[in-house]
């Protein structure tokens, strides 16, 4: 799989994903939002806690392999494998960007 040429804030997110909750939270606006597994995480503190909990519960790797744009949204399809039920799986990460940072992220099948 070839890695697509991702916009800088999105590339920074996937790099930060390997580093932990605080690194991921720095990719977002102060009032950024993450929707994942039916839960909404609003603001950098909540986003940092969400990522820290996910990293504690599961070990996984993410390899982006496709990028499409739909209006203001960037959809990155990624191969995700690890020690979670249903692994491996392709997940869609839908990002909206504003002023050089992530405004929102939704992760879905």
C-alpha cells in the first residue's frame, strides 16, 4: 500500500497517533471534536484522554492508503491492525480542517 500525500495537519495527526494523547490533542483546535465508537470527545483535554484510553486498551498500527476529498472533508482510508476484536480492518477517518489544525475527526468503518 502506498501512503497518500496527506495535508499537513492530517499527516501530523497520524504521526502523533504513535506518540500518545497529548501529541494527538495538539493537532486539534481548542474546541476540536472527535467522534469514535459512538462517543463524542470535545476539546483538547477530552481528545487527549480519549487517545490515552484507546492506547492503553489496545495496541495497533494505522497505515493510511487512500485519500478523497468531499467538499470541506478529507476522508483517509487506513488499514488498522492490532490486538482489538475484528482486526485487521479498514477504517475511514473523516477530517475537517480550519486554520491549519483539525476541527473535527470522525472514525468509522
